[in-house]
């Protein structure tokens, strides 16, 4: 049982890393220092960007839950 939990935790961790890297790819170096060239200070997430954002939150929560279960066992 513990091996299955470890494998699930590993798979979720890899998927979570990939999702985070995909999200950060579009930020660019100018966004780090506050130089967003298009003038939009506040913008909403739409389409695929929103799906990636929500999936990241869900997977992070799942990872935390599985980590706690793994710790208890």
C-alpha cells in the first residue's frame, strides 16, 4: 500500500512541476522587474491559462493530502 502511495505522490509531483514551468514560461524577464510592456497591470486569466492555474491548485492540494497520508502510514 505504501509503495502505491509513493508512486502516486511521485507522479503528482512531476505533473505539478511541469504545470508550474509551463505557467512561468510566458512571464518573461521583464515581468520579474515590473516592466510589463503592454501596460496591463491587472489582467484576468482566461482559457488555457486559467485551466492550468486551477489544475496547479488542485494538484498541489492533492499532493499535500497524499503527503499527509504517507506520513501517517
